[in-house]
């Protein structure tokens, strides 16, 4: 995998603007790997997340800087992390089925994939998304009869979730923070897919502004400007402002 070029950033952003985070994540990875989105959809979410962290490092660097709201009081907190801090080892390489026996139920379950996230992202409400995810990732029987996974007892669903989370640790990232305003420790979820897209979203306007200014000043084409390194674009802009 390689980092995204300036031209690829604009192309991916244009193609992904009307899509959800799950589709955007695979579009980013497919571009960086010169692959088809369809070939990456079967990857377990944890493996996908590990690749997105690697892509962030290759494109924007190893540090992740941002803002997050305290779940307790709403205070805006600064987030500063290193890619290595978010890596869990090992991540699951495939979404193979795992057999579990829980409270009299015989269950086959597999970790969710990128394709699963795309499917549930298109649902209109949380309960429908939850039901669809269970139907896609869980099969169960009791007394030899097949049962709907969506109708399993809550305790069984929780156990299945714990088993799958342990099998694919990179799929869910929780950050432990202490808010300086309310003083309470808080657990917040970190989603590298949405974070990486927000980085791209912040980068694109600056990139377009650079391309516009340099094209207007020197008569260069967009392709000429985007082919330059970030340092060279900044250097030409600085010269033009003198």
C-alpha cells in the first residue's frame, strides 16, 4: 500500500461525497492499493481498520490530531494520538465462522466485514441495522430447529458480541479520557474510517485553493499543480505572496 497523491485525494473525495463511511473506507483503501472495492469488501472490520491506520500514516503522517466532545459535559477535548497506540495485534485475517454453545443454543458466528457495514449503513434505523447485522453474521439452532438470530435472548447476543470482539480486537477502538472540565473519566469510541475521511475533507479545500491560485498566477493546469509535492506548492504560493 502507498499514500494517496494529491490528485487521488481529490478524486476519492469527489467519488465518496455522497456515500457513507463504510463505502468511503473501502474506496480509500482500493485507491491506495490499486485494487477494486469489491475485492476488499470481504475483509474483517478489524483488518480494514488496521489498513486505514496504515494509510493515514502514509498519507498524513503517524499522528492523529482532532477534537472530540466529552460524553459527560459536552466540553470539547483535544485528541492527540499516534498510529501505534491504536494498533491491536493480531487483527483477524478472515471472516471464518466460529462455533459457540451458549445457554442451549448452537451458534455459528463470524466477525463483521466491510460488506456488512455497507449493508447496515443503508438501513433507516438502528434496530433494523442491528437485526440485519445479526442475520448476516449469526446462525443458530436450538433442539435441532433453526432460530432467528434477531430473536435470541439479550444475554446470548451479548456473549456472541464478546466472542467476536475478542476475535477481531481492531474492529472496535475505545479511548479512555479524563475531561479537565467535569473531571470524570470517559470512554469514547474512535472510528478510524470517519476520522480519516474528516482529515481528507479538511485537506481538500486547501488543495483546491492551491490549485486555483497557482493556475491563475502561472497558467499551470490542475494536473501540473497536483503533480507537485506539498512543499513545492507551498513554496510557489509563498513566492507569489511577496
